């Protein structure tokens, strides 16, 4: 059977969209075509109401070895960095929960791609490095924003300035990996995890995700105001009413992500 030549594979199943970086011969290093494909795929996922969860992973036993600096590309550096900016923002602003399924290496921009996801699942064999300084470069793909928030400023500087490679156990201890699961079990684990998220109240999850992403940069007063606005949105969904009914009836809720406002009163009819 011929090898799939697409740089990014996309699979949908039960509300879960899986994007697979597909350059295994380069440990899924991201070249120009893959940056563009990733951006387009993330924007498409944001506009697709059938997508409830997004999983990002890599083909061939590696997650991503970073940007492919060996690939020929005569674009101005500002254009190259704009591709990274587009991907980082599209991933961060995606309203659905995102999961990085990491096997093998996650290096440089590849590691920051994983850190840009809401949850990270790795195997004991996974390794991680902010390799930029060894290439004479500084952080990109949001690493300078993500790392201090996740591990604190001192550890962020240690990981960045020394460009050390750490294993999954240390990454988890630093709150850079959510779960470490054996290679034999990671597929089943991520499938079950994604299914749980896909069955949740989509609008409420989107509101909570945005609140958490923004809350670290807000005052308590601003965060409380944002929470109040988000709850107004939640109460306008059928999911909130379903949750209350399920609680009263002592059963599990069935969430649809639909708006509870009658069609006659809506602007999107």
C-alpha cells in the first residue's frame, strides 16, 4: 500500500477530530506546507460545529522535532514567523478542548505545539527539549508565554537557556505533561479521554477554557466579570437545562451544545 503523502492527516470519529503530523522521515519536523496545513486545519475545526474535541499527534513514533530549519524556504523571516503566529493563535483560541498525544520526541516548536494544547498525554519514552539556544535561536510558537505560566519563571529559564532534554517523568513533575501512559495503552487512553470531553457541554467547556486562558492576565474583578458574562451564555444553552433536569431525575445528562433560545427569537435563523 502506498504511503500517504499528505503532510497532515485528518480523521473524524464521534465528535473527535485527530490531526496527525505526517512527515515521519523528519520526525514530523514542520516545514512550510505543514505550517499552512496546520493553520488551515485549526481554523476549519473552529468553524465546524461537529468537532467537539481536537487531538494532535505525530506519525511514525514521534510527536514533532520542531520547525524544519533544513527545508528550503526563500520567504522573508517575518513571513516564516507569521505562519507560526497563525498556528499558535488558532490553537490557543480554538473553543473546543485540545489534547496533545505525544510519543517520542517533542522538541522546540514541536514541544510548544504540545504545550499549546489544553491537555498533554505522553509515554514514558517521550522526551522534551526547548532546543532553541542550541540552534542559535530564541523561543517561538508561544513558548515564552506558555512556559512561565506552567512552570514559573526560574524553571522556564532553566529549560530555555540550557536547552536540556527531559523525560516524561520530569515533564509531568513540572506540570508540562498531564498524564504519562504506556505506549501500549496511550491510544485507548486518549480515545477514552476525548470521548469524555466530547460528551460534555460544549458551550460551557468553551467558556471555561477561555476563562482559564485569560484569567492569569486579569485582576480578580475582571475575572469575576468575565465569569458572570460566561454564565449568561451558559444559561442560554439547552445543556444547562438538561443538566438541571438530569440532576433532579438522578440520571446522567445528555449534552447537545444547542442553544435554548427559541428559533423565533434568534438572529441566526
